[in-house]
C-alpha cells in the first residue's frame, strides 16, 4: 500500500471513530485491508482505501476486523462488585429504577457480569435496564448469542467464578453459555461513541472501561462529553483502572467509594 493511502486510512479512522493507529501498527491496517481485498472488496489495497470513505458498509467491515474485543467475565471485579452492591441500590432508592450502560461492550462479558452480580445481590431486576453499545457489529452478534470460550473467564477470581457458575451452563470444549434470564436482561446495540449516543439513555450508571485507551488522547474529551450528555444528573461513571490516572478532563466529579475511584455527573467536577 502506498504511504499516502496508508496515511489517508489512518486519518479516516481517526476522524470517523477516534481510533488511533500509530505507525508501529501499520502492519495491522495493511494486513486487514489485504484480507478485505482478497475477499473481493476491492481490486487492490490502494483503490480499496480510496473507495472506503464513500462506502459505509465496507468501512464497517474493516472496523470489525481492526477493533479488538479484549474483555473477559468479572474483569476488575471489585469495581463491578461496588456497582452492583452499592451504586445500583443507591440509584434505585433515589430514583425508583436505573438504566445501566456498558459503553464499548465488545462481546458482552462486562454487561453480563454486572447483570449476574445484580441477581446475586437480589436486586429488583424489573427496576433495572441494561444496555451494551459497541462499534463492532460482529462483537455484538457474539454478545447476543451468549456463548463464550475458556478465554472469557481466564482472569476471573475465585469468588467471581463461583458467581459466574450460578448463571451459566457448561458447553462443549470448555464453552460456557449464559443462562437465558441473564441474556434477556441485556440489550446490545451498535454505536460509535465519537458520534454521540443520540437515541440512547439517559443512563444512571455507565461503565466505560478499557475503551478510552484506544481513542486518540485529543479526542477522549469528546467521547466523555458524549457520555455525559447521555447521563442523568447524579449518574455514575466507572473507568478502567488504566484510564483512571488520566481522569476525565474536568468533565465529571471524582469521588472515592470504599477506596475505589468513581466519577459522577455533578456540578462540582474534578
């Protein structure tokens, strides 16, 4: 692929999604473009890139290849546990019901984990709505299916595994299947967080964990503002541990609960 077309592809991805691919990741972009060309999506890599901006369907196919659905059940368990044990009961007590978003939900393990924990703590499920949003349509299909391999539980702690076992059934070759009542509690939809969350929300709790790290730093405030605009006043935001040091650029208030950093949509921002 010609260097100018590769640069144009990086620019298009950045403008349309916020995804940042430094030069050392050029091999990933080139290999996936070549894969689409072999599949008949273009005569050669350079022409493929030139056509891409005008072809939304093909752009989505490329997005599905280059976004990595890196997640697993009960990830950063103490934050999920805090959300189910402390935040969701407070929201229900204050508002009567709560809307929860897993933003950048990938293949769904995070959203399902929180539903399982809500059930584990006997929360009134008829007062909670769970939604997962992601830019990768293939990941969303896998999330809706609710079937996962051993890799999806690879880092689950002992306590988390015990809870997980109560809401899944074993399948073949180490697979686990999320039980129907858990699957039915979550809706998964396509969304580009950089473009806004119009039609979704307002949310009382948002999990935006290990998603911002893939967004170009200068565009992270835009994503956070889009999230904030889709939240109710007093709503909570939980970031991934690797993202907490970067904060929220003053867009959210910061607080400590049981020693853990969480954020909220309040006037006294950080």
